C-alpha cells in the first residue's frame, strides 16, 4: 500500500499551495483589515479593535446578531427533535419504502437555496392571504430554517442507526421495556453522537444562511448575514470586515467541532470491531 | 420434570407470501434443554421469535403454562433472550448492561431496590466469570466476554425460559466448545428451560435433551439426540445429522431388507411387503472384510485421513459409499463389507428421497466448502 502513495514533489506542493492561497487569501485579507485602524481598504495604518467596538455599539447590528443566534438555536433544536423521530421512522420502514423516501429527503439539500427561498416565500404569501394575516418576520424565518435543517439532521443520524445492532430494540423489550421506553433508554442514547452532530450542523447552517432568510424575512427582521448584505449596499465600512470575521470564526469553530467528533467516533467504532474479533 | 411449559399449535408465518413456518406444532417441557436445529432459512429463528413475542404468528396459538399468550408483548413474558450478535447496549458499561432488566420495573413486579440490584448483578457476573469487569465498556470486551455479558444480562432476571439464538456462532472453535459446556452447566444448575437455536448438528447433539430438526418451515423430526441420530425419520434428517449412506431398498418382510439385490437382516418392521424404502447406513457401522466374505463387494476410490480414522469412498455398482475405518487401506483395492442388523435403519420414502446420502461427488475439499456455507450465511429471511 505504501508504495502506492508517493509524497508530492515540488510542483505538486506548489500547486496545493496555490489552491489554498486562492481559497483563503480573501478571508485572511478580510480578517486583517478588520483590525486596520483607517477606513482604507488597501493601506495598513495600524492595529485597532475599534470596528469591533462600534459593532457592539450599533443597536441594529446587535439586534441582527441576537435574531441570528435565537433562530439558530431554536431551529436547530426543533429540527433535531423532528429529524430524530423522522430518522427512526425511516429506519424502521421496509427497505422498499425507505430507499425512495431517503432520496426524497436528499433533494432539498441539493436544491438551489434561491429556489427554496422563493418557494417558501410564495407559500407564506399564499397562507397569509388565505388567513388574512401578514406573518412575515421572525416566525417565517424560523419555519424556513427548521425546514431546510431537517434533512441534514436525518442525514447525520441515519449512519448511527445503521451501526446499532438490529436486535437492540428487541433486547430492550425482552428485558422489560415497552417500545417507547426502549426508544428513550436505548435508541436515543445509542444514536446520541449522531443527534449532537445533527444539532451542531443545523446550528451552523442556520447561522450561515443568507438566501433563504432574505426571501422569508419580510421587511422588519434581519439576520446577521442579511445585515452584512444591507451594509455593503449603503457604504463600505470596515465594520463589515469585523462582522464577517466573527461570522467566519463561528462557522469555522462549529466545523472543527463536527469533524473532531466524527473522527473520534470513527476511531472508537474501529477499536470496538477490532475487539470483537479477538 | 415433564410438566409442559410452552406449546405452539398450528403456527403459521409468511413474509410477503413466502411461507416461513408451515403449521408448527411443538411443546417444550419445564427445565428442558430443547434445540431447534436446521440449515439457514429453515424457520428456527422465526420459531424462537414467536416464543419471545417479537413476532406474532399469522395463524395458530402460543401457550405459556396453559395460558394463550399470542397477544402478550415481549416485556410481559417470563422469557429472556440471548441474541445472535449479543445486542449489548454500547452506551452502558458491563454492570449497567446486566442491571438493565432489573432497573426497568416490570408491571407485575415491585421496584427492586438498589442494594438488591447491585447484589444480584455482582452475583451473576461471578457466575459468568466476569467479576471485576463491572466498570468496563462493553465495546472493550472480546467476543467471548461480550457473550458472557449477554448471558448474565438475561439470567439476572430469573426467567422461566431462556431463548438462545445461535449464541456461539461468532466464537472460534475452541471457545465454542468451552461455552457449550458452560451453558449446559448453567442450564442444569439453574433449572431454567433453554430453547436453543443452531445450525451446528454437533452442538445440538452434545447439549440438548430434545432436538427439533427443521427444514423448509416444517418440523422434520423431534426426539432425543440418540433417537435423531439412530432413527432418523427421513433422508433430510439422516443427512443433516452426521454422515450417512442413503440407498434405495425394498422391504422383503419384517426384519429383512433388500439392497442391490442382496438381502440384509435389520431390526425394522411394520412396512408393507415389497415396499420401496430409504435405507440409512452410518459410515461407522460398516465392517470391512475380505472380498469373498462380504455381502457386497466394491472398490476403494478415495481415502482421506481424519486423525482418529480414515474416510474411505467405496464404489458399489456405481453408487459410492462413505465408510469410516481405522484399518489402513489402499486406493484400488477390492473389499467386502458386512453390516450388523442394528447398523441398518429403514425409513419411509419422503420428498427428500434420492436427494441425499450419495458420496459420488465427495471430497475433503467439497466437505469444507459445504461447512463454510453453513457457518457464514445469516438467516436473512427470518429478520424481515
């Protein structure tokens, strides 16, 4: 095997570096200039936290920040609960039904955000005129975020369900549990790593989302990505750099957590399979 | 000793139109070690799942201690199960796995207090030689140790019946033999009724009081291990349990059967005169004599050394027999054979006649492939 993998040569390494440079250079420039003391976007004049301070002082930005966090937490929690039940439901179906339904579950993830956003907006408009209320705002963003989060939660839980012993529920029932008790005492703890991964992914996607929020927000509520977009249209200020940096670091932290968790779980699974064969 | 505990009457199960169990009638006595034996897909696991309550028969009744229990869910049955791949709870440690059934208060029990739970779990871990493993993660245990946790987790609830679904299937040969003895010992010392599912005929013969041989969703024979081996009911049972030569014969009269035109004395009776029958001759019941002295004369076409004895293949009139002998023979030699009357067993013709018991294609290699197939083929159709 080791003969197959050759270490990259000079050109290989140079090529890799070039790719990473184009991917990350803009972000590093952004982060660097969020600490630049002048409004200039080309000259470095000195280090400052001023732009971060003015962010905190700007009420509309802080409102957008709170909205984003609250929607992210609520939509992640609700989507995780709904997605967990859905995943268990899918899993206990016969294969004949499970496979097509899982494919249907995957479609919204591949769907263009703008299509999801516009179609949700149309739905809310239609519902609003039917019920004669305009409920665009916090609630519609929340519903939209729950909607696009659920498939990801299901996707992160399914592999955990596949890993558990097919007789596990039977074993719990055999030992005195009703089906519902077996669900809480055995299935949920066994798939907990998947549930938590799903929760973090849902939170991250919600914080990250711009397009769907933009179409479902109506006029009064703004999330952080929407706020950044609005600011770029009025005047280009270094505060945008600071805000984008915060957003980038939040998402980065979440992604690191997810990846570390998954790597650990894989390691543990490998180890237990190794033990079983002894 | 012979009080009836479980009865299945006319149980039928079909999955998507495929009949998996076809009118099973079976009773299991209290304190009995009963084995359901058969190849993959014969319905043995399905039968076990009916007793455990994980599956309702499409028709037919299940009785426990005289009461009909078709609609009693698994958690209300006085039955515990050891599952094929153990089905341990990986999020709990060894102690909590074993304590699981005690912590879940059953509707008919009072809640068991902490001290008693701890006492019973520790006692049970001692029985399965896992004392000191309480805090260990179950996924850090070896296959044999996980097996023991599964046994302790089931037995700690003091069930009336323990169901075991191929519990030793994942263990290697050596460990399996040890665990066979241990399970038998646990069964005798606790007096719990064991219903054991396996495809391994040696395991079934070594451990059971009663063996139930199944094939195609139908019970082929029920009997003690000796009965099943010595008096198989049809060609399937004769072939599945041990090695057998099965040849066509004609019953001339009570105690006399004709094979290849020669009359042999036997102990069987009750057949019509001139009735065509299947004749079973076990390879170890055939005596080799010099060609002139034997009833039949044949030529040795193959020899395999088996350690204790040789397997030799002998050609009689184009039909190849397997004979087990400790005598050293040479390929190509002509030999005569003698069979004592108690070495011949007569069976009625069945749908299995002519399907088994011919060693024409026999070779040591072929034998191994056949075994491997039995070992690794999971019973998919039963899990649907």
